[in-house]
C-alpha cells in the first residue's frame, strides 16, 4: 500500500525553530512592530501570509505582508548561515533506506522554497526528494491538505497510499484531511499536544521509524 512518503520540513527533518523565532524578533525590532506574548507558538506551522495579518496583526495590505514575509525569511537565512544546522536524528538514515527501497519521497511545507534549497544543501540532503511543494505553490495553508495533495500528485501516488511526517497539529490535521497516513513527531511538542488529533502513530523522531513501521500502518 505504501507508494510515497511526504515530509514536513522544520521540526521533522531539521529543527531551525531558534532561527525562525529570532528572525521574527529581529524583524519586529527593525520595524518597530509589536509581538504578542508567546508569539512563536501562536504562529507555529502557519504560513507568513496568515501569521502577519491574523496572528501578529501587523498589516492587512497584501504587498506589505509579502514584503514583511520576504524580509523575515532573509533574516532567517542570515541567522542559519551564522549558526549552522544539522539534520535531526534518523533523517539521513531514513532517506537512504527509503531510496534503497525505491519509495519516492517528497516535501510538503509552508516554508518558502529558497529556505528549503538553502537547508538541503547545508545538511547534504540534495537529490532525495522527487517533489518539493512549498509556500509558493499553494493558496491555502495547513490544516488545509492542499500542500500534501500537490506533493502526492507530483509523486504520482494515491493519497490513501501516502505517509506524512509532521510535528504540528495543523500539519497532522492536513494529512488526515487529505486521506493520508499521519505520523506525528514529538521533536517540538509533547505527546499530549496531539491528543485531539489522532495521528496513526506518534514517534520521538525519525530515528524511531523503519520501513516495517510504515508498512504496518495499513494493518
């Protein structure tokens, strides 16, 4: 039944949350904009086009939202170039195992494409993914399943035969809404975070994932 595996990016393959959080804080200071308390958690897993107008209440002007989002991502990449980044435990081993087994892999993320390209080079993950669907490719953010449906389409896989790895509730909800198997990682949240979401499996990180675990999701 397993035809393809789709990975969310941040919190699944890498954890650059520190760089995202610092980028928002630098941008707020740079522009003199207020940040709500617990700002990073409030926007976790959402697109910039949702965070800026709906969560941070910085602007409702589409051009300004786009400019602020672009600047934030530029700051994010600047921070990563200074701090460096490693893949999370088990990521590279799982990529290699799936590639050897002939299982196509893709990425479905609200992260901008330029960030994905920069980080894949940084961690040596070039060439593993046959499809990369990013913020620029969708009009609806998670929990809408658009990003995962487009990734499955690009991989030529039936939705019900795809496994999605996610670390956010919105992402798990998106995978389930798309009729896919959802595996939640507790890299950024506790197990209890997923209590009302019902993923098919919950694991610590990709180190706990084997091909047998994936195949057994259909039993």
